C-alpha cells in the first residue's frame, strides 16, 4: 500500500499542513503547488492521510 496526493482535492493555495506531520520527511511542497510524496521515504504510517483537512492525501 502507498500514499498518493489527489490533485483535484488539493486547493494548492497554501502551505500543506501535512508536510509538518510526516515523521520521515517524505512529503515535500514547492511553493503552493500540490505536495509530492517520496515513496522511498514514506513508511505508510498514515499520519498525513488522517491530518489532511481536504482529504487530498490518501492510501491507494
């Protein structure tokens, strides 16, 4: 199982709050663009999934 960003659900107009809850630093954001998730660093802990207020980060 992995984690993905659903761009259609991400407003892309603010700093992503889920970046700061990732314990491995797998989520990165450039400006206000949709965040990206580094699959190599992601441990699938689910913190970002539960924290994203827009439901834009989900497990697949």
